[in-house]
C-alpha cells in the first residue's frame, strides 16, 4: 500500500475521544508489546497477537523481514499467557481471481513456510482462515457498521486494479470493474483481527492503513453495541518496507510480473545470486546510503542491514569506495545463509503431507474455540 501514514486521521476519532480505561503496558518476557492505555474500551485480560499472510505465492524476503521473522521473535519471547494466532488468509486471496489448483498449492506452501521459518504449532495457533467460519460471520456484522466513504478512500482496491490513488467511485467505468469483495477487503481484515480480540498485530508498514480501519470499525461497533473489542495496536517491523529488486520505488511483492523483483524463501543459492546480481542500481561511483536519490543501492543496503543488524550508514561507509558488485556479492552470501536452513526445513515439512494436515486441523480447532467466545458476546450484544 502506498499511503501516507495518518491519511485517514480525519475520519478517526482523535485518540482522546476513544473511551478511556486504565491499564498499563502489557509485556511479554523480553519482547515488549506496548499497550496504549488511552485508546481501548477496557483492559484486555490477555495479550493476543494476531497476524496473517495471503497464500498468493511462496512468501518473499519482504514478507519474511517485514512480518514472518517478527512473528517468530514474538512467539519465542512471549509470556506464557500470551495468545499467538497466525492465519493463512485464503479468503483474502479470492479478492482477485484464482485458479483452484493453484490456490490449493499456495495454501499448503504458505503453511509449510510458516513452520519452516520457525513458528511452532504447539505454541502458536496456525490455521487457514476459511476453516474458521467466524471470520466471515463477523465480516458481515462489521459491514453493517463500516463506512463506505472510508473504504472508497483506501488504496488497496485501487492498486489491485492498477488505478491511481486519487481514483473516485464517481467514475462508472471504475464501478463496473470493482467487485464488492475487493472493495470490502479491509472489513474482512478487521474481522480477522477483532474476532480473536487481538491486542497486537505485527505487520509491515503497508498494512498500517488497514490497522487504522480496524480500530475505527471496532470503535464504531463498540459505540453502538457496547465494549466488545479492544482496539488493536500495529506492531510495525523494523524492516518496514522491503523494496523490489527491479523497481526499487515499489515494495517487493508476490504478484509483480517480474520474478527477479523478489527473492522467495525457497530460492536456491544460485537463484539468489542471479537475482541480486541483476538488481537495479545506478551508475554513480561508490556506495552511499541515500534512499531518495539512490533507491536501488539503498534498498540493498537496507536488506543487508536487516540481516546483519548493522546500521545502513555503517554498511555504506564500509563500502564507500567499492562497486555495487562487491556489495551484491556480500548481500547474496548473507541472504543464502539466512535462507538455507529455511529452505531445508521447508522441503522436509512439505514432504510430510499428513503432518501438515494435522497442524491445520489442530490450528482450526483452537482458532474456532477462541473466535466462538468473541462471537457469543457479539451475537448477544446484537440480539441474535
Ligand atoms: N515488501 C514488503 N516489506 C515489508 N513487509 C511486507 N509485507 C508484504 N510485503 C512486504 C508484509 O507481509 C505480511 C503478509 O503480507 P500479505 O501476503 O498478506 O500481503 P501483501 O502485502 O499483499 O503481500 P505481497 O507479497 O505484496 O502480495 P501481493 O503481491 O499479492 O500484493 C504483511 O504483514 C505485510 O505487511
């Protein structure tokens, strides 16, 4: 999503107008999940972490650094009573046409990837969204309070239809192209988060706008029916937005037509080297970190920084008089080091179809039980 943060603030109640309650920061051991006490209707009794990934291809390095690696870090540091819930959001994948056999494969690949990167099904609930009907049920209920004006200003449907960000629904040609599911996608995303009463949602920067919409929708619902939902907090990864290797002004994405624009987590060392080698840089001599003037080189430096834990400026000064080629060789090595164990584990996990099936069934059962508690309260509050 290419949205200025805070673009929708005029439709959101200012923080002070959310109903106030007194509760402090919720901390998991080692990993601090801060809770903003001024914004939620009542203190959540437990910290609940929720996030999702679309099964629209094998996840790439942007998904990994911007989301999956953070999920695993949160899982590994979480206090015992923190609920950890991660979903393969297959209903979201349907907002653009899919071939059934392809989607079936991608779902399985996404599940295997989550295990391969280090999510532990005995600690985290991992499930396919479509196997927990409560998500769709809450989607409908929230659609009765969600603002279409707000949705029309959001950018996801415009970018999926390859329309400019200032596209208006007044245009009849646009209306005829736009399907309701794509338009109302953020309502389903709000339902995903709220049905589990998530307090924290670890995502990449591109999802910030959707999180704001979820908070807004939770507030609209609570205002009408009582304080059911906490307002979820976005936990934005330090790798906020990993950019495309071929068009470094766009984010790395699963759906870009050029497969050399992304490193996927199952790429072999040869594939990694080939893609990094042809990554777009520029003809300026030496290496400097300057994302505005030198987006290609700066993206490579940023990726290396996220892999090595060193600052971008430190990396750039170490390569000040070197060529992009030297930087690329080092970056390729680092990516291969990170991906090798993931690729190996992924192969082993994919080979055991029965184990994957068990994981998804166990996850669906646990997610259903958790969502049912919320839906009971929602149905009761609404007179259903
Ligand atoms: N380039 C990125 N940099 C940092 N974080 C990213 N994420 C996605 N791309 C980047 C984060 O990954 C999580 C799961 O993303 P998703 O698959 O649900 O959604 P997406 O944003 O639509 O991912 P893609 O890869 O870009 O898919 P397509 O091409 O289908 O649009 C999210 O937390 C997201 O922020």
